[in-house]
């Protein structure tokens, strides 16, 4: 199942929704999850088991024409975002009623 074929919502590790981008428990820790909203995949929480897994996941998402959005990153994830050309954007968070920091990488 490709990302374009799934409804907006949570993408849990090892789920049918995660299959096309190889978001699997052999690469990422349980508890990791993504969220699809329109043409964006939001990284809410992710823990990789090995260096390079996140990069491969991002490339898979981009290859399907989706943007990757990292919301409120921890310092290590912020460093990864800067290194890989993500653009910093402040976005309104409806649930919290305030702006939050996001880092966005769009497909070419």
C-alpha cells in the first residue's frame, strides 16, 4: 500500500500503512510513529536502531512525493535536520494553541 492510498492519520511501526516506506521494527524502536496529514508525513517520535535508517526512511517518503516534517525536534534531530537541508518553519499547533518549531524537507 503506497502512502497516496492511505487516509490521513497515525502510521504505526510494522502496520500495513508503514509497509511501503519500510517503517519496521527491525529498523526502528517500538513506540516510534509517524502521522500523515495531506501530502506531509510528520515525524512525532522516532528512535532508530542503527545510523542510516532515518535517512533511508526519509528518502522513501520523498520518493512517494511527500514532504517530511519534524515537529519540535530534540537537539540531535535538529542537528540532523540542519545537516540534511530541512527548512525551519514555525507552525500553529491547533491543540496547544501556540506556535511550534518544525523542520521541513520537501521532495524535489
